[in-house]
């Protein structure tokens, strides 16, 4: 099923916490301008250097198989994989 057709089908995590958020996520929607301080996502090139990027409010980032992320600032809705 295309990612846009399944947004929210398996639930999501809404967070603005700066502690690590873990799970099995395929996409992250920015609810506010957001900066990540860490991410574990094999399909995201240079995931360890993401602290230099501000993701604008309203952006949907398709991260593939993300198992952990930490916010430096902002708020997100992280959509769960159905696996």
C-alpha cells in the first residue's frame, strides 16, 4: 500500500520530548519546526549528522525503518509501521 494511503493506519506517536522515542516508524510529520539530535534509520543517509537541519512545520519525512529518534527541539507525529 502506498505510504500516503496508510498514514495513521497503525497509529502514531506524538511527541515534543527530548528523550529518545523508540518504535518502528516509516514517516515523521513535523508539527512544529523541528531539529533532531539523533536517529537510528538505516535508510537515512548521514542520520548521525541530522542536528544541522531544521525540518519545517508541515514537512512529512519518509524515513523507512526508523527504530529510534531524539528531538533537540520541535514536535512531531511519528507514524508506525504495520509490521
